[in-house]
């Protein structure tokens, strides 16, 4: 008897790297294909991409991918497309108009271009023998976000990724309550639901409340009004555009990601800017500062972003002056406070007026549902099982306590599989049927997957105390200690470290005298490395990586 | 004419590393002696300590240190004592009882022990010919916090470091309004004031509101009640102790910093624990879990802390089980979210109930004054000049906008000197008279100051892409390419990197063939390093540190 299998390839308890496999018999349906972001334990890593070896194994067993559904246009849901599609056979993709537009942009950059079938809200598509899916409009911090009802031989799975229940969305497109209710009436076996903001008890405020704040902040700006935000946040861009037009300011977009997304959104009719109200960034110095509204990328203070170049006076066209106002319409991403507040502090030092959520809370509203909204949607769909996704383990736990248990879900019906656990649904029952090994692949520069745990652990060690390489010549079995060369980086400033150098030389000499004849090369190298490491730690409490090289002369 | 000079050695726009010099004629009075904490741009660094070279220069010019005042017992105000006192001549120290107790503990560890004169609130001490100081009780997240009125020949400086205006302090010791008003009546020339929490508009809640929350959380705990908090937070420890006694739980302190601080506080009568209600940690397994209240260090999820060892099942006496409740009575320090939430997530994975401020906001209250409290104190003291301290540049800016300007202070009277700027007060006027060079000293292991910008920049580079060392033997002017040795760490996993190795060999061979005869050694090494670096970046977009070593054979 085949059963429905559900696997999160990006791991459970992860907010990013979203990628799900629905598997039935010989068919696999994929949902999302997102990147993750490295934390400080992964130095040098650019992005993380989901581990698709499970899919590749199944393909080699003769199973096939029948399609991929994309829920919305954020990079943690579509950003891995250019990395992963080249490694996979062709299959149809499904998305909303804007999501498809953003995804095409991502794919185009790397030649992984595939056609995407665009679905309207409420549209149901037969994907394969076993799977069909219905697209359901939902509100989030990017327009055209969708939830999907996935129809399988074992029942309906409601795939409820990132959302909020915005009662006054900027584009007027409310969550598709009618069709969601219709799906709920057919009985939903399991609902996956965004749990990220479960810690909050107040209904997340509507995005449309940001507009009046932008308007007010713009009204008393003497110089340029400079707005920085997530580049995919088309609704907030729309509200900024609307305020700019009211205040007779021309709109200028700066930054590759903002410019690209705006182009796509305009083309698809998702962003409306009256003719003649936009300026090319190269024209800004021909206009008075007080007639300009700049919308610029770099709201996290990212090194090298357009905003940061402007903040440090290195931008080719944008100079920020003290009569300008810079508005950060974004919270710091946890872990990124140093860059984010660093940008704000630098602007303050230059006497520029800066607005950010800590001093103007309503200049940013979250795109995620709080606990009561999660509960409202859960209550609407009323599945047999519910599975919190899109959050860390604490969010999944709090989802059970705050959202599901009050609606009489017991622990067995709130599914919280661990990393790599495969859920199987059969005859209305869910169970963990298997645990697969998942290792996110790390992208560093153009290399994918060649940076593993060993390389990362070396990088961490190198960053803590640097490294020392000892090059020791040997002639006919005799080491020439006078020719010992010591190369060091990141350890101490060696030009001033005579003491350390002579200490190293002495330790090497002693070790060689004692053990040089008795040991084989590899053993002797390890002994030198270990002994030097221990002695250095005693003297200075640091542990540089030590490597010994013998050279035969 | 001598003037009063005021210098922040820990830099302005810094929250930590507090250390101020008041200088008049040949006298220097110091206030605080705190450490700072490295950010992610300073890998491997343990702590930062203020740059005292300014003091040392003045000492060598024949000036003297007449004393040091300590405002309160937090490490960013007293933690640098053991590092700096050994480098300075003897002088008297002044502090409140608990601050003196904590400071003595810090000093004892390193043999920098000095006697400290304890001052009661309202007590005024003549320190030297030019300086006297009055101690003023203030509320903060450690008991016995003080502000000081510093009497100088140019007038009174109100030194208002970290504080809140707690109207219901746990120990009943209110801010010393009477004496503050008496000081204010004598006309204050300049007030230094904690601006850290200026972004907040609501009066910071009283610490005493935490007690009832602890009580409520304890009342429905089935297993152990485990509380983790800042180890100096004696008032919160007191409230936890009170709840434990009410709920018939024995109190157990775990963690060196908690145990030490508790000992000092009990000895000084600042913490009251009834006889027989404390247990030694080695006894906990002789008692029922439901009769225990554990107070443990590690509220930031610090690696190696007592709490973290318990979380990962590595603590010798404390095992956390699913019926226990773990309460984080502390916010994540910005930048430390990964460790902090990592601890919470791990406990959630183990099905332990975890309480933290995101889900129970009143389990932690800040020790810092919000904007209206800052304004109240400013209005009470009404100095000619005011200087926001204890915050970043954005806080100093917002202090001017939100706190001082509404009380009719103009820009010229809100002093915001830049890093290293020396303020001079003369005949009632303040001006920046000099800029000195300040470089915080970095402590790494037992080394102080030997890790500088160059070493840090190497560590950052090493952490991003690792390193490659090429060892190239040469015999009578001819390089032996067959004996080329490549040592690499943190770059790629070399055992699987045949391609990279052969690519490196080829580049070296080409470069030597082309330039080997023409260039001197250093030039040739640099050329090899540069060329290899550029080529590797083209191929794989990584920039490992490359070092070439020649060995004569």
C-alpha cells in the first residue's frame, strides 16, 4: 500500500531554506526551493541550500518529480532555484504572477530558466496522477503570496507557509477565505502553518498602517527623503510612492535588487507609478533634494549595499546630507544588529536624521501572523493534524501550547518532526516512518558543497587564534634547526614577537632532540604540533592551528 | 589658568568600557574601570579594556591620580580593575558597600588588591586639593548603585551613569532625591547621564514587578524551578529566594559568578536567605525535584556556562528533565541571539518548559531609564551642560531630540564629544580642547595588547576563506616543482580537491617559468601570492590567505 510521505529538506525548526517533498507511489511533488543564511558559526559561507540527495536517490530509483509549487517570492522560498534546478530533470512549476516573475529573475541569472505556470487564486490544477493543488490568496510582506491545498490520495494537505491575516491589504486582495472554507469543508488531513511569530499575542497590524507614517515623516523632511526596506516589499514601496506623489517628490530607485523587483512588479501591474514621476538615479543631481524620494536597498546595513556606500560617502550619485531624512523601514534581522545599528549610528554621527522602528515602531509591520491569527486560520481549516513550520523549535513548542492546545489538539495531533524525520500518512494516521540524513549544502563563492564541517571548524579555529606553519628542512636525516622558518598569521604581531619566536624554536629543538630519531615523520609532526600547542596555551592561553612541514634538502 | 578637563577613555558612543578621567592642574580623578566585549569583527578576543596611555603620559609628566570612584558593580564599570590597577600607582578607591565587595572579588583574582573606602549615600568625601565627591543612592539592576556629584574648582559635575528611577525598589532604597536636589541647588555645571534606553517612551517598570511573575511561574512547576539571570542581579535573586521560601523549595546556587556574588551580597547584608533554606549543589540529588529552586549562571547561553552544560546533559550534578521549568530572566544581549535562542530551542527540543521574555515580558525589567525618566532626572538637576553617556551615537542623538531639547537645551549645551575628544570647562564654558588617540586594548588569553588591527584583520580573512601555504624547495637557484608542498586549512577539503591542487601547481609552474629568474625572492613570493589569489578568485570566488615559503636545499 503506498502512503503519502512528507519531508522537509531544509530541515525542521528552520525558518529559512524552505523546501518540501510530497511523495506518493512513484511521484514527488515539491513545494518551494529556498536558500538559508549562514550564522556566525559558518564563516565565509554565502548561502545555504537544501540537501536534495533524498530526491536524487528517489530519481535514481525511477521515481519522478511531477512539479514544483512556489508559495511566494522571498528568497528563503525561491532563492535556491538557480542552484538546484540545474541538477534536476525538467518538471512543471506553478506560482502566482508576481512569485513567477521574481522566480524567473532568479533563474535567468544562472541560465536555469524554466517556464512557470501561473495560477490565479482559487484555481485548481491537476498536476499528476496523484496530486492536484489549489492556489489560495494569502497576505504577507510580498504581494501575491499563496497558500496551497494539496490534494493527495490520502487526503488534503493545507500548505500554509508564511502569512499574516491582513484585514486591509494595500492591494485590496484579502486572504481567500471563501476558497479556504470550501477546502476546509472537504476535510483537511493535515495543515502546515507558519508559526514564526507565535510569541506575540497581539494581532499583527495591517501593512496599510505604514502608509500614513511614511506620509507624516515625509511631510517635514527638508532635504531628500531616503527610504530603505526589503527589496521585495512591493506594498511598502507602493505606499512610499503614493506619499512621494502627494508631496511632489520624484521617485528614484537605487540598488540592483530594488530596481529588478520594481521592474517586475510594474510589468505585472503589481506596482503603480504614474508616468513622469520616476527619475533615473543618474539624474538626481539635476534636481533639488527637497523634490526627491529615494528608495534604496541595504536596510540591514549590508556591507557593499547601495545604502552603505552612500552612508560612507562612496556612492557614485547619492550624497546624504544633514537636512535629509533616512528611514529604516525594517527591523534588524536577529544576529545582524551590529551592521544594522552601525549604519544608523554612522548617520547619527553625521547629524543626519534617522528614523527606525525602535523610535517609530509603526514604520515597520511584520508580515507574519501572531498567535491569535494562527489560531484563527487553524480554526478555519480545522485539520486532523497540524504541523507548525517556518519557526525554530521554541516557536513550534509555543504553537502547541498557545495555538493548538486551546483548540483541543493533543500532542499526537500537533506534528513536530525532528530534522530529517519523514512523516507518513496512511488511512488518516500520521507517523514518523523514517529518518533521513540531511546536511545543508554550503555555497562559498562558486563552490557548492566543497565546504564541509571540517573546513568550517578549521575556519572557526583560525579566526580565534590564527595559525603557525613551521617549515623544517632536513638533510640526510638531520634536521637543520637554523633554517627553521616560521610563518604565522592572525596569532600575534610577529615582528614584535621575538620572545614567542625563540620560545617556538626552543620547543622544536627540544622535541627533535628527544624524539627526532625515534619517530616516523607523521608521528613526529603530530608530536611537534601537539607539544607546541600545549606549551603555547600554557604561556599565552591561545591555540593557533599549528602545522609542521618537513622539507628534504 | 588651569581648567577642568574631562575625558572618556573607553571612548564616546560606547555602552561598555566605562572609564572617565577628571583632570585639574596636576590632579587626575578617575571614575569607573570597566571592560568591553568584543564584537564579531574581533574574533578570538576575550575582552576589551580602556586605553590608559593618556593617564600614563600624564603620570610621566608628574601629574598624579588622586583617587578612583566606582559607580556600581557591573563588569563594564569595574571589570578592568584587575587588568589596569597593576599598571598604575597606588591611590584611594571609593565605592558603595556592594560595589566595593564586587570590586574586591575582581581584584583578588589577580592580586591587584587595593583597599576601598566605602561611602554611604549622601556622604561627601574630600578626595584631594581640588576634588571632592558626594555619593548619591540610585536605582539600577544591581543594588547599591550610586551617582556622584563631583565638586571641582570649575563647578559641580553630576556623574550620572547607569540608572533607572525605580519607585518601588526591592530593597526599599529609593534614589536619593533629597541630596540630589541639594546638589542641584548649588548649581551643576555639567551632568553626565545614562542615555541607553532613550528610544523607549514608557517609564521603565519597577524591578519589584518581577517578583509576582516569578511567584506565579513557580506555583505551577512540577519539577525543579530553574532560574537563570545576570549573576549580579541581587534584587532579582532576592525575589526568587522569597518565592522559593513561600513555595517550600530549597535554594541552590550553581555557577561560579552567581555563587561568588551571592556570597558577597549575603556577607554585606544585601541578600537575605533564612537559615536552612539553602542547599549545596552537591546535595540536590538527595532532594525531590519539586522541592528545589535552582539559580544558575548562563542566561546568555554562553558556551561552557553551568546552564549550558546542564542543557546538554554534561553538568556533574544538574540534570534537566521535562517536568522542570527553566526561566530565562534576561533579554538576549544584541548580537548574542544565536547562543541565547539556541539554548531555548535545545530545551524545547527536549520538551522542557521554557519561559523567556518574548513569551513572558514581565519576567525581565530593564535596569535603565527610559526617555521620560532621563528627562525627569535632567529636570531635577538642571545643569548648564548635559552630556549623554552609556549609549551608542544614535542614543546620544535621540537624547538631544527627545530629552534635552524639550527642556530648552540647545545643541551647544548638549555635549556629544567624538571618540578621543577632550572636554575642557573654564569659567562656566565647555569646549573641545584636544583630541587624543584612543585604541582599546584587546585581551586574548593572557596577552594584553599584542593583538592589534593587523592580527584581527588576518583572523577575519582566515575565517572567510582559510589559508594556503606553499613550500617550494630551491637547489642552487633552481626551484624543484616536484617537491612543492601545499598546506591548506579552512579553504576546501583538500583530500577531495585534486583539481584545485593541480591548478595551484600549474599556476606556480607558469609563474616561475615566466618570472623566476628575473625577480628577487620577496618580489617573486608576492607575485606568486598575488597571481594565485587572483586566479583562485576567478575560478572559485574565494580569497584564502596565501603564503609562499622558499627553502634552500
